[in-house]
C-alpha cells in the first residue's frame, strides 16, 4: 500500500481509464484469477485456467511478490488485508455457475459488458459450440484483448465478436446490432467489475437496454458496491477503506453504489425482475470453504452480486409501476457531506493541508507533521520524500477534507472522514493528531 497518510490530502482528477491505456484494476483482477487458479485445493480453485495466459508481464510492478506459486501469492494478498482477492475468486465461481445454467437453459448469445480480460468465450466454447459471444469494451482495451487472444490461440475465433464502443457517440443497441446481435434470442449478459466505476446514468442506461432489447427469459448478472462506501459515510465493511483509497490513487475511483435494501425496487424500476442478490457471507459459504471445512480467507465485505431476469412486456410494465408506487430507490448521487464539529485550530490544520497541496508548498507542509510522525513503519522524512515525488508528477484539483468523526482524548484526537472531490470521494485512513506545547495541532500518523 502507498503511504496511507496521503489520503488526507492527495486527490487525482477523475479520468477512469486514460485514453489509449489499459485499466490497472482489470490487470490486477486478471492476476488475481491467475494465481487463484493455482490453488491446490480443487474445491476452492478458481475455474479460470486461462487467466495466466492473459496476465501482463508488467503486473509484478503493481503487485510485487505475486509469482507463480500459490502459497507465496496467498501470503502477499493476505498481507494486503482487503479480501478483494477472495471476492474475485468467489465472483468467478458464481458467475461461471450462472452462465452454465443459462446456457443449459437455452441461452444462445452471451454479451460480456466491459469484457476486459474475461476468458469465458474461450473456456465455454467446447461445451457450447453453437453459442455466440459478444465482448464489449472501449476501443483500446478491445484491441489489446484481441492481440492477446491471437497470441494465445493463434487467431481470433469465429464465435466471438469484439465490439468496440465509444460511449460519447455510440449506443449499445447500435454497436451490437452491427455486430450481428439478435434481440429475439435468449441472451445472458455478464457485467463483472464495472458498475461501480461508471456514472449513475451509465448504469441506468445499461439496465434499460437489457430490459428493452432482450428476449424474455434473458438474464443479467452484475456486481455492485455498497452505496455507503461510495458516499464515504461508512468504511467499516472489511477491506473497504484500503480498496477505495487504492483505486482512487490509480485514477479509477468508485463513483456508483446501491443500497441492498433498495436493489429490488431499483431493478424493478427498469423493468427487470430480481432473482438473487448474494452478499459476502453467502458467497464465502458457497465458494470459499476448502476441503478441510474452513474458509480459505476473509472475503471483502463491501461488494455483492445480483442476478436479474428480462420478463414479458406486460410484466415489465407492472414491475415499473410497482417500483414507482412503493419502494424508494437509491439516489445514486453523492449526498451532502455531514461534517462534525471540530476545534478551530483543527480546521486551520485541514485548511493549511489543502493550501499546501494546491500550492505545492513542501516547506510549509512539513510544519503540519510532528517530528514523531509515524505511519505504517514510515517516519516523517519518508513521508516528505514521497510527497515531493508526488508534487513533481501530479496536478491537484479542488477538494475538501470532510471529517465524520472527531474523538478527542486529552491532547490527541482520533478522526475519520474522506476527501470530497465533488464527483467522487476517497477515504482518510484513520489518523491521530496531537496538540503540541505551542497550541498547534499536527499530524502524528496511526500511532497506537
């Protein structure tokens, strides 16, 4: 992990995946699947045996220590202490299972939305040779995927259509129709690891497309994030704080979430019927219990997987009417920040922190940290050296530091909160601050 103290003031512009570049998170998830497939226990082994072929050789720069040995890789991910690796493993098991059930039930088309380095079109072909796969992604990612497929298989397979889309001037209906998609056939849609990275409008439009352009009986499976985590109001779910901070630092922040209790009404409002909604505990019990009867690791607690069904037009109208008349739905927007009362001197520290970063004033910034600063094994000198490198490579947009907790005990206070970037939020890693003899508050890091 990067020095987590930077969460107090560091923010990057929302850029999702930079034009011409591949998503870092997509690369990391592919790597997770690759070494989860090396698990010696067949009960929990990840079914994506092709993931290793898609992994970029540069991934070790992002995830040092993740080699081709499962035991060493497991130590590395357990040290991260986020549970994302185990969630990715359970998600692959679950979505593979639902896909197989749908194909056995007569689905003849599979649409993979935000395909990334998904290998299902190639892993499932032998068992279902008549099924057509459509992989949809941004142009650069789609071309990179095709290059990797040609390297792995020797040529691009005829049963897969690679559909590049520019969301600024193209619609799903337009690009899929041109690629040969038949809306009269029963279809299975996979939307894995995408919803929380795109705008509420993008999620709404996709759900509406599936409901309105698919044959009755078609299904969609997607995962989603807890809205409280995206809002920055509750990072207590296991792994949430570190993960949200890390993806924001990669320039791919989380921007969309759903309240689980609102999910049924939300999908109903789009004319879709909710079939299943599995949380961390259910996923762990189903897919992460090893041959010894114990879970192989602790799963991330802030992600869930939903399965919905396309119904006949008459039932779709009924679902929409019911949703509008009853259940409240997730607003899908960042709520107004709820600040807590803090002493004026603490507010001055926060304002100074913001000003120092906007002006890149390293000298003034140093005065905001106590000489005894300590953060995850790093001292004040380590922090300042790292910040200096950040100053050289980043510009800083407007943001606000919002505290949601301020617990004072004598000359110390434990705080919590987030950096509000207007269009997304990134968490503070819980900090302590201390009032020194001169009456000024300074950061002292996560000292116990």
